[in-house]
């Protein structure tokens, strides 16, 4: 350092910096330091002048040392250094050359990253905790879906459930679309049960099942003596019963055109009159509709009102057909088997050949058809093991094109080859045996055992 009475521009600039700066020669002897340097290492800055970084490292002041690294590599070096106070410093060493191009000095500067290192550890811990919580939530959601009778292992169904959960948070009108039997009513009930209206009623109206002449009386109710045959006390309609809850209009595409305007009016105004009544009745319901019809085509054919369509179709949700949800079929089979075992107090097990047939069937009737088949198998099977013999003839014959051809193979060989292909696809998609087991509706040890059997590495 310069004498106190001598002013030196370079020295003043050096000490004006708030960073740790240290200059050594190629032998590691400290020539200059900033005032901040001593504070970082817990010593007086002046006491460092003339000392060797090798000696200071040996004394435990800091480690590792930068000078020999820069001398050896002859380039800029950056690494993390630890001080005797336990601080973490991000240290950078820069080579300085003389007029002959020879390495002359090593200038180093550092930044205290102790807090950053702590933040990093904290973030790692938080990420692990978030992963654990997410796993727990996934398991809880899976159990809730299972309890609701819904299986959503396929990506398409996961998207449907994600949308349904969003819908459950608000009272927006929703239109559930999909083929007959895919589970539109089940999804509507799921949305209701997850909503703030879950304590209220869930009123389901099958628009295609109510006789035309009784439609208004069923939907809006009627006053005493409103028409011949009317109950003397009158009747509360289905819309009024849905107050503070959810009104589910199933098969809305079957609603006759002349009734559509009346439904539109009550949706818009949340007010209606009973048949024969003169007093308006206000009602607070959340509306969910469903149809397997193409309403846009019906509008073109003048069979469905466009204004009603736009009222219903604020947020559409399309449930895919079962035949496209390969990952969901086996878990659904096991879920339904479990439910019907409890219902009929019977213990049943499915032969692997039965699962093979169920997996490759076309399922034109979707989940509803699968429910029907599973209930039938549980009821009619004379023994604990349900075999192919108990399957309906049309199901045994009508396999999808993806099913293996016979080619002189035994049934066992066909089943094993199919099982092997399913495992190979599942491993490629889910990576882990735990993920494979969850997707295929079986246990992880069973997956491991079968992979060993087919020598799948």
C-alpha cells in the first residue's frame, strides 16, 4: 500500500471499489488488495500485502487458491472458493501480461454467493417437496376419480378431467359432447360434486325421454287444476327442484324445436311460470348440457336453434370414445369387476384371454357397453375364474383389426405376444415400471415379473 501522506490515483480507484480485488505476481505474492478483501476474510487488508497465497491457503484463510490455476492454464479462470468463515465466493482470476507478452500479474475478484448457494439448496428442497406434494395430489385425484367411477390414464381423458376441474370452479354453462355411452352423465355429476354447489341438488333431465305432451309440466311444474288430470295440489317442476344446484339437460339434441325457445328463455332469465300459473318463479341453477348429436348440422337443418346452441356451448367438453382410450380399458375392467363383486357379493377373477378379448373389442357402445358386459360376466360365471366361454359370441368374434391373426398360434401364444407388445409400448411411453403398472392397472412387481419373462430389458 502507499504511504498515508502520498496520494496515488490507482490506489484510490482500487479502494473505491466495493468488491474484493486481489493482485499477485506469478509466484503468488500479494501485491495489492482492496479494503473490502480483508473484511471478507476477517483480517486487516494491509496485513495481506507481501504474503503468499500458498501460505494463506495452508493457514486456512481460503481454499482453493487461484494464482497457480491461472499460471498453469494461462487464461481466465472462475470457480467457487470457501473462506475460513464458511462463506462461498465466486472467484475469477484474470492473467495480466507485460510489454513482452509474458504473464506478469494475476488479478482476481470475487462475489459472495453464500446466500445464493443457500437459496439453491432451498430451491432444491422446495422442488423435492413440490414433487412429493404433486405426487400425493395425483394419487388423491386418482382415488377421487376412481371413487367417482372415472378412469383417466389416457392423455385425452386427462385433458377432459383437467377441463372439468376448471369448470367446477365457475358457474359457466358447459356442453358435454361424445358418443352414446361414453359417460357424459358421469362427468356432469363429477363437475357438480367438485363445485361450490355440491351440497345442492343435481337434477338430471333426459330431454329425449319425456313425452312431448308432458314436457312443460315436468320441466316447469303446474298449479292445482291447471289441466284435466292435474294433481289437486299442483306439482314442482324439475327446473325448480334444481334451485341452488345443477340442472343437467341430457340428450339436449333430442329437444323438440317448439320446446327449445322455452328452455332458452329460462336459461337467459332464470325465471319461469308454472303451467297455469301467473306468478314468476326465480331459480338459481348451474347449467350443464350433453348430447351425442352434431348440433351444428342440426342448426343447418333447422332442427336446432342457433341462439340456444350458443347459450349452451359456452365451454364445450368432448369425451373421446372408449376404443381410442387404450390405456383406460384395462383399469376400467378392474374397476368394474371390483364394483360388481361388491354389488353381488361374489369373488371373481378374469382369465388373461378374457382381458385380451375385452382389450381388442371395438366397444361401439363405449363405457356403457363395457359396464353391461362386466356385470353380465360377474353374474353368469359359474366359477371364480371368468373364462372366454362366458363372453357373448359377438364379442369373441368381433375383434378390432389390431388384434393378432391366428396363423396356427395357440391362444396362449397369441395372448403372450399381445402382452409383450403392450409392455414394450408401455415401457417406451412411461419409462418406469411404476408408471407402467399404474397405466396398465396392475402392480409394479407383476410388471417386473412379466418383463423378466419376455426378456424386456
